[in-house]
């Protein structure tokens, strides 16, 4: 596997699938790769990075040996997207417990606010190569 950043997401969460579509639109070079947390590759990567294989309540960004979760993953993603998204870097100065508490509110309410799919997102044939 190459060293492309990998985004692990809750495959049945409409918000999470929306984030994946957002990243695809804002990643014209196609650097990011994706896997649903519920998929075999997603679970394998969770375990490989010391996270529980059933940790579907976090957003995970993996780049090489580094693994980011929760608000750290979101900020790293924004940084790697570049452009205006790097402007969110100032949020790193907010203490992680506060950032993760806000993140937790969204996670606990994501299905109620954004809905849930019966199955994981299925990529189009031209995007399938970017999914593990």
C-alpha cells in the first residue's frame, strides 16, 4: 500500500459520507483514499493502529505510521486539503478536551441530525480505486 492518507469513516452515517464526497471534490490530485470503519480493510487498519475494531464513533485519518482520531483527525484533514481549509489550523490552540467535547456532541447526534443509510456508501466506478 502506498503512503496516501487514508480516511476511515462511518459508512452508514450520512454526515460521514458527505465528508468523503467533500474531500473527493476538494482533492483534485486524488491523494486521499477511503475505507468504511465497518469494512474489513477499515477494521484491519483500526486494529493495526491500536484502536478497537468496533470504534465506529470516531473519524480516523491515517498517514503512514501516524493515526489521528476525533477532532485531531478533522483538523489534520483540513490541513492536508490545503488552501483556505488550512485556516482552521487555529483551532489546534483550543485544548483537545474542549475540541473533542464539541466533536462528541456531533457524533452523538449525527444520525438524528443527518440521517443514516442502510448500507455503506458505494463509490462510482471511477472512484472505486480510491476506496480500500
